[in-house]
C-alpha cells in the first residue's frame, strides 16, 4: 500500500474525518513529514519535561521508546499543529490497550484461526494488548542486532522501516506486520482527534487546529443564527465548570 505520492499535513488533516482516509493514508504519511528525527526534537522535548509527561502502565520502557517515536512519525509536529507526542497520543494507546478493550473483552476468541479475507475483518487470535506486546517485542529484538534503536534512527530511516511494516510480509512473533501497522495508525489517529477524556488530544489541541467545538449538550443560543460560522472554544465531555478535563475512570491504564 505504500506509495510515492507526497501528501501534505494540511490535506491529511482536512480529509482525516472521511471514511477513506485510513487506507489511503498508510505509508505515504511518513514520506511527506518534515524531515526531523524523533531523537532530535520530540524525544528532547519529552526528556526535558518529565514532570509533565504521561504515566505509562501498559507499555514498558522499551515499548514506550518505540511507540513514541512511531506515533510521532505518523503525525509529526509542524507549523500547523502539534505532533502525536505533544498531543499525548501514546498515553491514549496506553489507556486503551491497558483496559477492557485491550484485553479483548468483546472479541470472539474461540477459533478456528484461519486467514480471512479483507472483508472479514480482524481474524487473529491475539487480543489488542497481546498484538502490541508481541509485535513491539519482535521489533525491539530485531534492533538489538543493529547499532541503534528505532527511536534513534533518522526520520528517513524511521519512515522506511514503517513503510516496510505496512507493506507486510514480515512476521512479528506471529503478528503480521501489516496488521500491526494498520492498528497502530488507526489508534494514533484516534488518539489525536478523540475527546481528551480518553487520554489523548491533550489541551484539545487537535480540535483547536481544525476548529471543532467539541461535545456541547445543546446549541440553544445558536439555533436561530443562520449562515453564521459557529466559533467557540472546544469542550470535552469530561469538562467541569472550570473547564478542567477529568479522564474517564472507566478506562484505567492498567491490566
């Protein structure tokens, strides 16, 4: 699915809400990103702000290093808006994978496990949590034989590796690399644009970037204003009267 077409961040953000954005976007996103590495900029920001960083309870330290670098390459920071790391996208992944969804609470898990068609959806025996642990473990083991880790590669090298995962054909401890990349990209986009109550989209930065007002209970004052652009600070479903977002306690970042 990887292709040579260059897609700008602006066009990506404009089209991300459409039903076709995920399959079109895979792989070519990295090649269009600004060419700075995770270690040079994003990692430096994280290391310099340890008092204001997510607390990871699902990912271990080695997994965090890969996840933060990979998410930042999928949605890098630029002049238009923050990258995945500044928007706390990895924190969203940590909470989702460490909760009931990650444990496969609603997945059918009785087999038989056979290759399916694309129309049949997810056909693997892994829960989302197992899929991520297995895949990232395999990736980190692969880089143990390399002079550096994925997070310390240049932006171009990171992009090339992610495109290789997307293209498929690589086994990650039983997880097809294309299946892992697809879930990683899907969750990265979710975490970037979801309500902050789920752990990502910190400070509603993605909503502010695209002008999305958030979850208002009613539009009583605006209902009779026709032809007027609705402009208002975004609101989370977890906002209190002081506009502090309270993360949903029903999605704990723990197994």
